[in-house]
C-alpha cells in the first residue's frame, strides 16, 4: 500500500529532509508517523458554538482510535459555523468551510480524515469539501443535546422557543416564565434535540453511509458517543488501508436513500438545499423534482418535534436511525457500500424499533406522505418548498391578499404596527431574503404573526419568502422561492392586496395576476445594488447559485479535479 503522505516524507531529497526535520521539531520520532496512515481530524469546536462545545474532548477519543488502529492522527481546527451567533447567517459561510475542508485535505500530508461537526451548516460543508477532495473520510456527528425541562413540561430547543415567544407576545405567559424557560431550554452540549436541520443532516450523513451505523442518533453526552468517536478514528485508518474513499460511498443510490430518510423523519426543509449541493460535489444530478417524487412515496414515521411529539433522546432509545431505516428496508438500496466496508443492508442487520409511538410502523404513519412538498407556479417558476406536515392542515389550500415586506428590516419595522392592514386570511410575503438578497439566505422564513392577530388567537398563517427557516420551526411557511426577489424573481413584483394561492396537494404557488400585468411590473423593476463591495462577501455574491441549485459556488460544483500538490 502506497500512502499519499509518503510523498512528503520518503526519499533523499531536500524537501523530504525538511519535512522530517520539522516532525522532529514537533517532538516526534520517525517510528511514530513514518509508514502509518496519517488521519486528519477536522474539528469545528470553538468557544462560541454550544452545539460543539464537547468536540475538543471528542477529538481526543478520535485520536485514541487512530492510534489504536496503527495510524497517526493530526488535528486541524477549521471554521466553526454557529447557528446561534453567526450573523447574518452561517449559510453565508457554508461554502467557505467546504473550501477550507477541501484545501486542507488536498494540501497537507494526509491519507484520510475524520470530520467532526453537527450544527446545521457544518455537516454539509464538511461533506461537500471532503467529497471534492476525494480521500477516505468518516463523519462524526456532534449528537443532539438532552431534552429541556420547565415546570414538568419537556422543552424543545427552537420549536418551544418559537411557541413560547408567541405566547409571551400574546400575553399568556409572564416575563418571569420566559426567564425560566430560557434557563431550561438547552441543558447540555449538542445540537438541537428536535428534528431540526442538525439532526436531519447528520441522519442524512448516516443514510449516505458516511458514519458508523447508529452514530447520528447518539446524544452528545452519552458515553456511547465517546465510544463512537474512538471507533470512527479506527475506521478511518481501515478505510485508508482498504483504499475505500468517500467517492466510493457517495453514489446516486446513496443520495436517494438519504432523501427517503429525510422524508421519513419529517426532516428540515434546509436538507433540500444541502443535499442538492452535496450531490453536485459528487457530480450526481439531483433536483427538487427528485425530492417531490419521493415525497409522494415515503411516509413520515418519526414522531419527533416539530412534526411529531417526541425529542431526539426518545428517538435514540426507540431504536434511533437504524430502527427507522429498518422500517424502510424494502425501499432502500441495500447493496451499496458504506464507510464500514460492508453493504448498507449489512449495516442495518439486527436493527429494531423499541417504541412504536416514537418510530411509527408503516401502517400507522404520522403522515402517509413525506410531509415536504415542492411548489411551482408563476410565483416560483424554479420551485419553492413547504413542510406542510408542521402546518395547520386548514391552510394547505388557501387564497388570501398579500401583505408585502421588502427586506427583513422592513418586516421588523412594520409587522406589529397597529395600522398594518392584515387579517388571519392574509398572506404575509417577505421579498429579499434569498441567497443574494438576504444576504446568505438567512432563516427569516418563519415570518412572525402580527401581535394583534396573536392576541386574537391566531397561531398560524400562510407566509411566503425566498428565505429559509430553522428546521426546528413550524407553520404554513413557504420557503426558498426561486428565483429570489433580488435577481428579479416574481416575488419582487408582488404588491399589497394581490391574491396569493397556496395549494399543497396540487403543488401550486401562484399570484392571481395576469401575465401582462406581471410583465409590466417586471419592466418597471430595477436590479438592487450588490450587498458586498469587497472580500469574501463579494466572492459569494458573484458566484452563489439559487436555492434550487443548492446555493453552492458554481466554480466548486463544476466537474473536474485539482492536481495533487508536488510535495518534493
């Protein structure tokens, strides 16, 4: 077996001498690294990312596993994308982390890698970069946090934050109640314990075959998470020795199984964007139509908030992702390879469901269809999405007058104005929240219900935007409208009072105006100025694709590979 890292260390040349001398500077003897698979541990830990606050310790367990398998671990700190703190949105920086991942793996003397992440954008970013680099790779999910508690009630991060925020605005809970909820909402390290984007994407990574079996469901603080991290380090060494790369794992069949998994979980709408981008890095065609086709076939089986009643801890004890996949076994591609070196079917052997209330049987699903729908029409020629399983069914078919906001600042300034002309039948529209307009396509899409309607008891309305929303969110929110308003999409042309129609069953989103009127408005529309004038933001603005294309940079998703560096 010829190791890639040997290009840096073997031979009698000056460069090999220099590389080995610097290893001595690091305090390492030749026998500690020469001839051993070098495993890069890409760690997204930081002091401001609570989802990953335990990953510095987990990296030590990964290192232990690499050593035990006869490899040599090297830890690399990479960008942390904290959903909570990074503004305007970590989605703006997903592609930056993917570039960093690819270039670290390409430019350093490493033979394989372990990728450590979990907070929403880190999973797709790490996997996109690793797919482009093409080395052996194992993903270690950060794991969900423990359930929250407040006065005998379980709390769900994100989902219950939105719910109780509405109740506070409606005056049904006090400021003291709100402070207690704040202290009980997030009790441990780990990602949101709902089926938000974090748990959806780590489950997708496992369904793709990029984690050890069962890895995505383990709570962050469980001792099983320590053991999984060590085993992942060991397996990365095994992949190098077997010549098994991430490209061998990421097949078209793997992506279809990942989509089926997301749908059965009632997962986040953000997964559509991320999986399309990831498939693009694998040079595998994937479109919104693929999601909608499969959504017609796959039932929602996971009763996990926001689409169900339980939390990720319950899901883990009920059998976890392997348990859920055992329900879908007949529709999955069981012969494809995974990072274990076995087939996907072999990885699922012995999986069981221990609580059918949490992971429902096929004949008693949460929803007979996948709960996520792709909409099209004159308001979304290139598509929009809705997680209708988390919305009021009475709104699945609705026509109402638009109340339009141009940009998030406009929304914030006017949504609660007593003079705002809005009723429970209105359709709230936000234009300017897309990839270029946001900028970065922030999670503005769960548009707030006006205070005066909350006080009347309204808890859901049809809301339409070119933004995203948190996977922990809920409601009749139409998202990812493409093309976005900032590039002249029809959403930019909607005016107050225009009738907007949503029909989930027919997969329709349209504005009830004539083509001639739409053309007149388009002729009067002018392109807004770029959001950025320099730096990474300008690079992003110039190269970002639309939501239906995965919001990747076009120069990253195009075919072709970069040459191996000359290490001599």
